[in-house]
C-alpha cells in the first residue's frame, strides 16, 4: 500500500511539472489554444447583399436565436439538414401540418427580423 501511495505521489508530481495554469500562459501561447471561423470575422465574401440589405452570418444566427426552440429545430432540420416535412414530423413526433406551420411562420418571422435589423448589423 505504501509503495502504491508513493507511485501515485510521483505520478502526480510529474504531471504537475508538465502542467501550467492559463494565467501563466503568454498571449502568444494563449492564442494557439483556439481559432476563429473566418466567416464570423466579417469578411466581405461571406455576406449576402439582398434587396439592398447586407445579411451577415452573425445577423442570420441572431435571427435564428429569436425563434422558439421548437421552431428553430424545424427550420434547422428543413433548411440545413434537408429533411422533408414528413421526416421532421416523424423525428419530432408531431403532425406534418404542425411542421409546415412552424416552418412557414418561422420563415416569415426570420424575414421580418432580417428586414428590420440588416442595417443595424452593418459592420
């Protein structure tokens, strides 16, 4: 038992010698711990110009956040995962007509949000 405790103590000491806290990192080392997607840095190539309004990925994400979770799931499944209304209805265990209603009402709500806020997000 004593030898096992010594082994654990030695392993812990070795691990601590290799570890450091985030506060001890230099800014260069800290920057190597993460990356940013270019599309969220406001690149011109990633934006859409629609009806004279600039739609950025950040604006679109903010518009999606305004939707209730059940409508957001429906929109994501339909537009981003290419699921049909029938497939979504089966996945969410709801009637197909509810899926269609959620999708169309969400689309109207997103459109209204984007029309109202596109100029506010122009960076």
